[in-house]
């Protein structure tokens, strides 16, 4: 019947629209994940650098200076 065919056509259009939305969201999420991975990498490098600096500063600090940080 004609009305049955139009329901199927509408269902197909809805399915296509949902697929487009899903594909767009997947693409957007993947892009965001890449950005976050890069930020994590940069933060890990910065953290490592700060830990090395901290370690060096601790070796150069006097016992009195170190005591201030432990209280």
C-alpha cells in the first residue's frame, strides 16, 4: 500500500539521520580524545620535569629549609 511505503520511507530517512548523528558524534569524540591524549602527554612531561627540579632543590636545601616544608 502507498501509506505503508511512505512509513518505510520515513523510517529509512530517520535511520539515515540517526546514522549521520552517530557518525558526527563519533568523529567529534575521537577528535576530543586526541586533544586530551596530547594534553596528558604534555602534563606528564611537565610533571616529570617538576619532579626532577624538586628533587634537585631538596638536595640543595638546608635542613632548616626542608623542615619548613614538612610541618
